[in-house]
C-alpha cells in the first residue's frame, strides 16, 4: 500500500515531462545520451520528483533558472536510477553560487583550541539540510562524460552516505552483516592504498582523486563520482571497489558507454 509521499511521487512521475526541459538534458547532461529510452524516462521521473521536493536558492547574485534546476537535478538523480536512495531525504534545499564560493570552517588544534578559517569550495553537503554547489563547476562536470570532476555526483553521494545517520563512508547496505564486512574490507584496503599514494606520490596514474584519502566519507564520494565518470578505469584499477559500487547502486555505468 502506497504512503501519501509515494502516491505523490508516482503521480509526479506520470506527468508529461516538460518539452522545454528535454533540450536542457540533451545539451547539459552527457550521460543522458547514453541511457536507454527506459532509463531516460526513469531519469525524467526522478527529476520531476526532485524539483517538486527540493527548493533551489541562488546565492552570490545568481538567478535560478530552469536550466540550473534541471541540469543539477538530472545529474544528481543519476545516483537514483538503481534505487540506492529514497530521493535524498535529508536534503532540504539546494543553494547555488555562480562559481566557487568561500566557506568558513572550524578546526580543532592541539590543546583543545578551535581555529576558524576560510576555504574556497566547489560544493558542500550538509547532513541534515543543504547541498551547496558552484554552478560553473556543476555545469562543467555534467557536460563531460569522462575525466571531469562532477561536483553534483560527489556532493549527493555524501547525502546518500549520511542517510543512515553518519558520514562514515558506509551507506545503508542491503543484506546481512556479511555484506557490511565485505564492504568494509574492500573499501578500507582501497582507502589505505590511496592514502599511501597521497603521502608518497608515484608515477602510476591513480584513477581515484587523492582527495578521497581525506577520510572514509570523502573516499566514498570520490569513488562514487569515479564509478559514474570513469567506470572502465575504476574497474581496471580497483575491480573490487567497482563490484561493491555496482551492487550498491544496482547500476553498471559501463553499459552506458
């Protein structure tokens, strides 16, 4: 039996997709061209639900347009095509700056001292609230099929990670405790390998951005981003990581190539 939320979402998915939005997908979302007709239809449905549930707010003088809303929603909803998330339930708003923005951060120093500083960011995900994005970088990532940094995929992967209450690189998995044990073993080994690469750079072309060695949460976001953007390279270098993400997202981006 459908809940009210499920009924509303199903109703939205059955509505005709606005004709003026299709050229936005075709122009700005590189993955869209490689999806099957059924997957394109499913993505359109997810976009309609996303835009109904998530308000957008322009920051730094940016005026929100349908192009911004549809592009970001479609890129984010690629993560949902296999059912990995119930529509990013903890995301209440999407804040969009024209470009990179400055974020205030607090760091703990020795002796219990807290220090505040500023960092230039392309995106930011808050566990219970907002996703903040640079429009320039969101567009650049969405338009590139491979090799680019997709800030949208990265930040919304954080949202998925945090659905079980902790940003720890272990999203809500399906199955027994053994599934969690396998995930932890595979991801820990790859995280440690990436940490070694960050500490002692080699001449090997590591497919995972070493920013993923910051902590397990960033590793999951970077690995997810790479899974969608550079699946062939990820499979070649980290086949076990690829297999875990394939099972989790219930998708195989290699089939989209």
